[in-house]
């Protein structure tokens, strides 16, 4: 979908006819889903005609993002039974964590694997972040002020890994410039990302790195943490964001795998430098982008899970793609 096909008028009409709006971000939220949702909340909450709520079904939120405007407004349950739903950065409706059967949904995303579950789908896989999609949409509908710009810029910074991913192009920098001109402060936002880590995140990183294993002539690296590791480190799921990137940073590594043993199963994060790891994620019911994807596995043991994923990578011939 190119920008010319963004359904501006459909979205404008849908919001204009709504009495209430629930803005949802995906389970185990990251900076892109929350930054996009908070940016949209900042825009729509200025409309005194609308009742607007921002909701995430997870009870644990990444606290390093609590500098974002309106962060404290995030609830964990929906109060409006007949509201218009705006979903942010979520590839499938089940990842929102709510029963949305029969609800009107504006689906804003950039995942190639998005199932287009919305009444209106604004899904642009070529864009670097969901916030870039939201910005392209909403800047035609209402003025972008500093609070929304801060949220959108934060999401863009995070999903491009500080403007280092293959999705970064001239347009991404143009969007960043426009957001800075609207009031986002890049130095302050970068400081919050790099200088506010909780001690628990370093403790769990230490345990993950101690598990490092290499496969296929060191082209695949794996990291894992057990439930006991997580408990001993006092860590939460948000504390483990970015751990997988340490494995990908090794010179020889093309694919990185990080397995987290949680109460509900084993959460897998995949990263690559060039090959399409979303193929692996989709094979196990997950999704994501070409170089960043993930999924959940039923409880089957960490090493067994790693072995299963290694077999799937070989079956798909991913290392032949590089």
C-alpha cells in the first residue's frame, strides 16, 4: 500500500461518527505499539466530543517509557462496550487480548504478516514503524502537537533501532524531521532509551549471555533464560527487550534466537541481518517483519524449543538466502 491509498476520508468519517474510541496496543507491548497508541490518544483526546481511552491487556508495561505523555492514562481493561477500536502495531486481532467480535476496528500497522482484521486496514509494510503509518494518516486529519510528536518519534526511534535497520530511508528521516519540528526532543528521548535501564535488565542480560550457543558455523546464535533466571534477576518481560540483538551483533551471525521460559509457554524472539525470519515465526503461528519476528511455543523445554526452531530454519533453507 502506498501513501496515496491511505483511506483518509474513511478514517475521518469513522471517527466523526463514533461517540467513544478505545485505542489498543498489543500484548507484551514495546515502544512502537505504545508510542503509536499514545500519539493517537494525544490527538483524539483533544476532541471534547469524544470519549477516548487507551488500553493494554498486559499488566506489565515497560517503565522506561513512562516519560511519554499520557503514559499514566493506560488502562488494562476497556470501559466502553460499543466504542470504535483503533489497534496499533498489531498483526492479528488475538494479540490485542480482548474479545472484539463484531466491533468496528481501524487497524494501523506495518507488519507484512498483518491479517487485515479491521473494518479499515491502514497497513503499510514498507514503513519503518507503526507510528510512521499513524503519522502519515493523522497529520492530514488534525494538527500534530508536541505530545503526539514525542510519542511518534519515540516509536520510530525504537523500531528502527536508532535509525540502523534496513527500513530506514530518506522518507524516515523526513518524518523524524517533521516530528522534531512539531516538538519532539531527540536528545531527551534518546537519553530515556539509553540511560534509564533498571538493574533487573542487566541481571537478566548477564544470565542470557552466559547461555550463548552457536550453530551452523556460527551463523546462528541462541540465547535462553529459564523461569528461575527471570525470578532470580527480578526481571519482567519488558526488561528482556533487546536481549536478542546482542546475539545478532556477533560478526558471523545471520540469525539470532532468544527463548524465554514464561508461565504461559516459551516466548521466542528472532532477529536476522538479511534473511526473512518471519517465515519461521509464521510457521509457528507468530509473525513480524523480515528481520525481526516472534511467536509463542507451548511449554516443551528450552533446548527442545531451540532444536525445533533450528530444524525449521534448515527446512526453510533460510541461510541460503543471505
